[in-house]
C-alpha cells in the first residue's frame, strides 16, 4: 500500500485494507424465491441470490457536471440509494424485506473504432 503522501502526490485516494474498513451492515441482494416441499410435505420458500450483494453504504454519490439532465439523473440515483439505506436502517438485525424492483441485465456494446482515414472531422493543419 502506498503512503498517504504518495497517494496525494499521485492524486489517488487512500485505499483501506479489509481490516481497516467498517463491516457493511446494509446489503442489496438480487435473486428470486424458490418454493420446495420440506420433509413434512409443507411448501417452503427460500431466497436464492447471486453470490455477491451490493454494499449500500459504500455506493458513492454520483459526480454531477454542467448538464441539467445529467444532474437530474445523478440526483435520482443518489435519492434511490438514500431511500434504500433509509429502509435498511429501519430493519432489525437479521430482518429482510422484499419489494418489487426492476433489475436490468445489460451487455455492454463494442466501442466503435474509426481510423484517421475514415474520420471526416479529422483536420490537417495548414502551416
């Protein structure tokens, strides 16, 4: 780990080790309920989630800029996180709640490449 002064000189934030960080209390887990029959023949439900949750208190504020629409999106994202944290803070230790929420699965598109010969905006200085 770099020294704090070197991190500042390199314009990096100091990174804490796992032992230095406070343990997360509030997690957003993505999954679905499975129903099954127990040995007594009764139907039970078990929440099956992905291996990793989202640690809510570690989600940083969005970076705002000079675009009014983007700033509104940032504010909405920060507000969503804040509402989730507020709900989580009202839970007793070990308690969970379920509510309808949209999960979006996305495949990031390929970055389009353009060569200098194909770029109609490429200029050649006349010096």
